């Protein structure tokens, strides 16, 4: 099988790495890819936001299966175009992608289908949003979310009315997130531990792929600003068999059925973020793709044929569930100086090869590039260093032993990824 993976981050390197270990995969292209994916297959250039160009690439290269990493190409309709040309692709249609790309749509979908989630109000004007955060309806803290994609910055958990009003004004009056904030969702604030579950849907059913816990804050002990994710471990000890079954029945199957009813079979990854509240598990958000850095810790634990599973999902044929290893993984993100506010680029990176040679270690590239024959930084999140072991402790020790081999000026990382799972 010849596979095309769209994207350029650590998630895509992990997808490519996992596919390369499948004997049914003969060749892998990544568009645009990174130095990690080019060491495995061939990187090709294409405008990911132009479905027509991506389709032309897949046709020219006679690709058998296309796997979409990020959500933006899905929002631009790449999966719709591929399907209308009979080309297998892993990823939902544009309407399916709205589950992630419009929080208002996701909330309305969840209410229609009885999926448990925080109480909410969708507001199209600043006046109605200011009224919704005035206190009586949701109390405080209250959550203010920009409707559209806002690079992970569109959510404010506001402690009081002043903070909530400031968040509404930032989105709707100052247009801090552009068009993404012209509508907001106001939500009741839930509390409890967060866990992410990953499914692969084939339009009718879904296979459970695994679970993980992300670490979104930049500093240890969940302090500092939010980032795209500073590390993750898998599986999550919170993802009990009961929770997985319950999530499948009450959340995932309704999502799949709801899309089938709309005549838009959901074929692709579904990433369910849950908060385990005193009142049961509730959906915080859906993503219509794999997570980053969650893919880097979940994919290594999937044994057996991965490409066949993906192709089955793309073609609407149930092939799961996958065989999952009982091992544990811990993935530590190495970020550039200034991240998440800004990021340095072009800084030389040392020790990646040495780190990758350690037992139970895999290093995934994200913001890296080759410059004058050497590896340098090229963005905020630079590498994800993954350790694998029989226990969380072993996985964590292996990940951090590898991190200590890697150096670049300004390198920052959390020292507590995996700590929450130890002793569980
Ligand atoms: P989201 O982008 O929707 O995943 O939100 C980002 C983060 O904000 C989540 O990971 C949660 O920690 C927090 N959050 C979102 N919605 C809520 C809510 N209703 N109650 C409490 N925290 C929330
Ligand atoms: N790690 C969070 C995400 O991929 O959205």
C-alpha cells in the first residue's frame, strides 16, 4: 500500500513511523512533512488548504490511502473532494469537521443527540454574551469560548464577572481571534480530572484506539499559560473499561449515527476530551483528528496492522478493534525559548541520534528543519521524546534519560510528565 500523510508535526511523524512498521505499507509520502518523516519516506510539497491540489498529488502519485493529520484541511473540504473521486481518505467531511471547528455546532449537535456536556448558551452578539455571563444562569467560574478555531487560545475559564466580560469583549469587540470569535459559547464550568479517548470511525461503528492525558500548561504542576500540549502519557489510568464502554455508547455511537443520518458518514479519527465530574463523564470538546502530542504516545502502543485498520475506516468496512500493548508511554515535548508566546528558530539541536538509540526511546520531530546540513529548530514545539516501558515509572525514566541527551539553546520542557500516573 502507498500512503500519503498530510501535516508536518509530531503527530504526523508518529503516524508515519507507525505506518512504516506495517509490512503492508510499501511507501509513505508526507506533505509537507519534517526531517523526521523524510528519514522514513519522501516529503512532498503541496498546499494543504487546497483540496484540489492535494487530490492531484494523490492521483499523480497513485496513492492508495490518504491520512489527514490536522483539522484545517478537513475544514477546507479535502475529505469531501477525495470521496467524490472515490479516493480513500481518513478524516471526516467538512460538515463532520464542524464538530471541532465550530464549538456552537458541536454543542448543538450534542444537545440534539443527548450527549452529556456542560450546559451552555450560544451568543451571536456581545450584548447577549454579556447578559449570559452576568451571573444568574451559570454562576462563577464561567467558561467563555470563541466559536471557531483560535489556535488553542480561544477558551477562558473566568473566575468572576469582570474576567468573563473581558473575555467576551476580547473575542467579540476587539476581535482578538478574528472571525473565530464573532460568536461565542458560554458554558457552565465543570470540574474533575480530564482524560482523552481516541476512536477510529468507519461511518457506522468505531474502534477504540486508546487513551491519554495531555499536559497543556507550559510549566510543571500545571502552571503558566496554555500551550498546544507539553507532554502526554498513555494509557490513562482513568480510562477504565466501564468509562470506555460508556463513552462508546453514549458519545461515540451517537456521533457516528448522527452523521450517518445526515448522509455524511463519519470516517476518521474522533478524539473525545472528557471531564470526569461528580455527575458523570461529560464532553469538554471533540477533535476530528488525532491529538498532538497524544498521537506520539498512543500510536506506539497499537500492535498489528495499522494501515489495514485505517483503510477499513476510510472505505467504510469495520476492521477493529486493534491489538493494544499493555506497555506504558510517556512523551515529553521539548519547546523553544519564548514558547508559547513566541518561538525562536534556526537554533542548532544536538543529541537526537544519541537519545533515539537508548532502549525504549523514540524521538518524534515537529518544529525542526535541516539547515546547512544540520538539524535546527523551526518553531515552538520542537521534538517529542517518548519513553516506553512496562510501568509508567520505567517509561518516564526512559523518556527523561533521553531528554538529557538532547540540547539546544533555550530548550524548555516540563519535568513532571507521567508523574500523575505513577502509583496508580
Ligand atoms: P477546549 O479548547 O474546549 O478543550 O478547552 C480548553 C481547556 O479549557 C480544557 O482542556 C479544559 O481544561 C478547559 N475547559 C473547557 N471547557 C470547560 C468547562 N466547561 N469547564 C471547565 N473547564 C473547561
Ligand atoms: N493536545 C491537544 C490537541 O491536540 O488538541
